């Protein structure tokens, strides 16, 4: 086992290894600096709330619920496509990079797939937060007054990943860029209202979902 780990480290270019080691050091120092000024234990519940607010399962349920209830099919169909795209992209990247989470991470996340979620790069919460924020501010714009809240939420979710010890800084920064790329991809395959309704009808039919007849 030790030989395998040593071989794995030798396979990583020295420049990249130095960058990753620096990332580990800076991430830990950032968390410790914040903890000295504002003990994380006192607001960890809020950080966990941010974690849950960007969890994949609630967002998938939200998208599916919107589709089932025929509420703005264009929005919810494309949201679902974006979420599925995000899951696939992040899962592939994590399986390929296989970077471990910080050693000080407390494994108390809910509803995770351990086979993939034990890996750290990139931050799936960061990718999802950015994707959803771009979708709701640029691709399907919400009222202007709500957009700053989405931006603040996305930033808060991203920073919380480091403060919770879930990810290193590079994992989160990469997650932000991946989320932006996913949003760009989604804009290229965006289904209009007609296309969205057609896709929905293919799977659940055209009848009123509340109909008893």
C-alpha cells in the first residue's frame, strides 16, 4: 500500500505537487485564521444550512416538481438538464482526479455517494451554486431585485466549503469555473418553451397531472 501511494505521488509532476501542497497549506491557514476571529463552531449550523441549500437532491426534486406541476416548463426542464449535466461533469472530474478531501474534514454530510463524494476536486456545491445563479440571472432572469441575493448565496456557498473543511481553495475556485462552463454549455443546448413542452409530453404525457380521469 505504501509503495502504491509513493508511486502515485511520483506520477504527479513536481510543479503540480508543489501547487497542491501550497493549496493544502493556504486552505488550512485560511480556515484557522477565520476560526481565531470568529469561532466556526458558533456558526457551523449556518454553514451546514448553506450546504443543504445547494445539495443536489433538493434541487433535483425542485426541478422535477416544477415540471410535474407544469410551472414554467422552459425554466424547469432546462434547470433539470443543467443539474444532470452538473452531476455527470463533476462525477467524471472527481473520479479522474481522485483528490482527497482535507484531512480535517468531519464527514457529516447527508445523502452522499461515498464512492464519488469522498473526492474533493472540484467542489460540486460550487459548480451547482454558480450554474443555478447564472441560469436565474442570465439564462432565465429573475426580477432584478432578486439577483444580488443569488450572487451572495453562490459566494457564501463557495466560501462555506472551505470553512467547513470540505474542500481546499483550489477545489472551490475550479468549481466556480466549471459552473461557468456548464452554464455556457447549457445556453447552447437551451430548449425553448415549445421544445420543453414537447420533451415533457414525451415522458409524462400531455394530460393535466392532477386529472383523475
